[in-house]
C-alpha cells in the first residue's frame, strides 16, 4: 500500500488518527474546552472522560486544564522566560544557553549564528530546527517553517490554555549532543512535588523508543503508544539519576502535577522544559490502560 493510500485508510477507519489530524488542522477550534476534551479523549483513550468526578490520570489532568488557571504557570511553559526562572532556582550551569531571541524571522541574522545551533518557537512544543552544519542549512525553508509555527495557536491543539498566553517568539540555543548524536530525553512525572516515575526517550537502530521506570529503576509494563513500544533490552541509566530526582522534586514543589524534562550528557545535567499536561493531557498507556487509574491515585486535586 502506498503512503498516500495508507494515510487515507487511517483517516477513514482509525478514529484516533482522524481526530488527531482534524484537531491539528483546527477543525474543532470552535468547540468549547470541555466538549473538545471529551471528544478527543474518547477518540484517543477509548473511554468517556468524567470531568465532574475525575479518577484517572487523564481525567484529572483535563480537570486541571478547566479549573486550575494560575497565571504563574504561563512563564513556566515559555521556552525563553522559563530559563530565567530555572537559572535562579538551580543555577545557570543547568541551562542550555540562548544565542538570540527574536519576534520575527526577518530579525534573525544567520551570519552571526555559530556553525551549529537549534531554533525553537517559545510558545509551543515540537517546533525545532536543528542545524549541525550552517553551510548546508536551507535558510528560506527554515524561515518558512518558523513563520508557520509562529502563526500557530498551540493552545487550541489540546486546550492547554497557558500556551495561548505565551508571546510568540523565536530563540536560538547552543547545540549540545551525546556521543551517539541523539539526545536522550529524561522525563520525570511529579505529583504534588514528588517524582513517582520517569521515562527515557531514546533511539535504537533509527527507531524511537520510550521506557518508563519506577523510583527503584525497574521498568514499568507500559509504553506511551503502540507506535513507541517498550524496548526489551537494558538501557543505561546515568549514575547520577538521584541528582535528577532531586532536581525534579525541587522544581515540581507546589504543583499538583508537572513533568520535569532534562538531558544528561556525560554526567552533566541540563534542564529541558516543564509540562503541565503530559502528552497534551491524553496519555495513552499501551498496552494496559488500567494504569491510567493507578497513576490517577497519585494526583490529589481536592484542594483545587
């Protein structure tokens, strides 16, 4: 089957794929937040979210979207502003340094950037241009991509309201890498100031994997999606993972739920980002969605 036919088949017969695609296109933008959350939750998670008496992790995350609108959260998801906050709390040595910040692509002077760098938008998740050789960078294509991302209201995609209040800008960061080139992403899932488990996002043979581990570093029996299976081999966990737990504990204090992301390169820890609604608030636990309820027990929202 050709790529186009496969995509058409997924759109017609796979409600999860269809809903993801239509929400990305803005097809559901006019729905109120609760209606959107129920519609997307049913398609992605396979059950109707109870937003009045939430019990599962996904229900509670989406309840928080609707009811916990603290303006102090906004700078924490702003990729430019959050670095100032983390630098004060942890120290500048944990920060990937900025090379510049601009309101539009026309302000970027590519001649002043180093040979290797990363470009990101401040108001979303996933927009990224990784340049490892500036002589090979297609600047026109890069500008076109950045312009498209700048126009996107990321808050509409999953109704993560705080992204809608972040100023749309572009930042350039210094390029960092592991020996193998790919940066393993360490994500700590923190509940009321306590990291209960973490994941490692990594590549093997060109394929993306994500393993989840408990506090005792034992592999948990679920992945984040059918397309990203648990890797059935040992993954090297850094010896200073305890330091990462301590950082996650410090940065998550005072929040019902927050995910603290970090990199660990040769034992040096770098802050990556903070996320209030992991996977956009629609956390698919493959193959056993029963963990949704178990993880939900970690998240106390009574005081909200």
